[in-house]
């Protein structure tokens, strides 16, 4: 049974000047004939067409129609795109018409991208990059996602897999065709140097400090301190809106409040936490316990002190903690602890300095973004599996293990890398052997 032709709006619901309806599949051209009464326009050139209801011939809209015949389309299939006016009534009528045609059905979430992957138009890392680009809220996130969508990560893993398969082809050749004069001897000695270099590249890739994953999710910054030192006031000030309740009463904040910030294009998640103190109130105690847990796992911590009653020094904190002294408008500057950032939530003094320090810290945690980074836990797990298999190969090679066992370790390493991009094929090694050694001539 042929796969259904699918359709879906490609723009967000609501009132707009223009909306886009996309149709892909074997019957996409039929949709053009059905809605316009004409054949699809010239490929990749917009044509103004009048849309009509085929049931009674009434006019629905005037729209731009674009035709992308497969395989030179985003999905690899025939694809029709209709750019119509963005009113709800127009879209609803178009969807109703297509829904009544045999062989057509609404697309499921992500199905256009899924078909693009299945038709070889992009690999899994690029598909994930597309999803990240859509979800990006800051410039840095968008740039990382775009690099991944354009294939930076896929090319890296593709190169690794090619090198593993190349080595495996040589090892398999030595096993199966050692009697043939055309097959060079000592294949193992030939492949070991490059595989040792590849293992070092994997180690460097894994030792990235989770920068790519952190950039996707955002740098978490926990605002901690005793009650009434100005934590919620600072969060509101940095967020530029009232996201946390501020009162003179201790224990007002009970749960962790998350606020997303964009610091010079970098994603930061600010966590307003309950004031740290001893309490008999079970609800407040639970809030304090949550505050401590989130602070422990946060990338950075802002420990807020009251300038009128400082209770600690920088020696009490680790490198992930910034000491911030609030209410400096009430005391002389000489009373601030050495190295602390002084500010006043009331007057705004010192906020610029705090933002600059926070931005620099976040930038160091996220890195420059010039090289492809691991962006998902599944990537990390697969690279770790490939590295473990490669370790077994190198250790076995040094110990004189059988070539068949060594070949299996290379096969497992290549398979693990292939899982990242979605490129896993059992015929790859045979193809390489035939091409390289002219077997069967």
C-alpha cells in the first residue's frame, strides 16, 4: 500500500497576513489540480493562483503556489506549498477539502522532517538541529542549532564512521582473503595509528564540559541566601518584570521560580529560591530543601548577602559561587567583603557590573562554539560506546587477539557512531572491500 500524502499548516495558528500550507507525497500534484484546477506551476517558481472549492467551484482565496518535485525537495518527495492569506476561515476550508480526499491525511508531529530523514535529505543530527533551531530563544542557541542543521556534527561523526569502516574493511580483507596476492599483508599494523588518533579525538570530544548540552538547555544560575536579603528583588530586576513576590516577611518564597534570561545572546535560567534558614514550618522547610538541591546542581550560584549584616567571606565559597552584597546604598563601600560585587536593588547601582560578570562566566561555561559539540545525551552515550569498543580493539591488538574478535569491536564502534546520524548499514563493509581490492575480477 502506497504511503499517504500528508498535509499540515507550516505556520503558527492565529490571525496573520500570510499562512503556509504544505503538502507532500505521491499525490501532491493532485492537490494542486484539485484546489486550483490547473497543473502545478513551474518547479521552484511562485505562481499566483486562485483557490477554489472543488465541490461547488466557489472561490476560497488567491494564493502563491510553489511546486517542488521530488527528489529535489525538502522531504525528497513531491511537495506543494500554498502561501494563502492568514485568516482562520481560509485554512479551515483548505484542510476540510484535503481531509475528504482519499489518500490524503493530516501529518503527524514532525512527519515532514521524518520523511526527509527517511529519504536521505538529512541525518538525525541535522533533524535534531532543526528542532533546536525552532526552539532556540537566544542567538547562541540559534547559531549552534544552525551549525548542526547544516551538518557540522553529522560530518564529524560521518568522518569517524568512514575511518572505522575503512579499518574494518582492511581487517576483514586480511581475514577472508589472506591467500589473495592483491590483499596487502599486516593490515592491522596499517590501521592502528589512525585508530589511536581517532580514539584521542573521541576523548577530546567527550571532554567538552557538557557545553553543547548546556547551551541547548541554558546555564542555570541559582540565587541563594538568607531570607530578606533581596533575592527576589534581584530576580525581578534582572528579569525586568515582576516574576517573584517581594514582601518584608521572611519565608515569602516557598518554591523555586525559574526565569529565562538572554545575556548577550547566551541562554541563562535564573532560579529564585527560598531563603536559607532553620524553620519549623513544613512547607517552608520543603522549599528550603528544594532550594539547596537546585543550588547544588546549578552551573553557577549567586549568594546574596545583606550589606547591613554581612555574615561571610569569599573563603567560604567555591569557584561556581559569586558573592553579591545587596543594599549597598545603606552602608559605606569599605564594608564590603573583598572580591564581592556590591549592588543596590533599590537604586540599580552595581547591576551592570553583575550582569557583565555573569555574562563572562556563562560564556566560559558555554565555550566559543567554533567546533561541533555534543548536544544530546544520546550522542554522548553513543560516542562513549564507540570509544569503549575502540579501547577493546586497541587493547586486543596490543595483546595479539584474534582478528575476528578485533573486527567485531570495530564493527560495534562503527555501529555506535552510525546510530547518532541514523546511518547504519551492513553492506558498507562489503562495498569497501570490493572497491578497494577488486575482489571477484
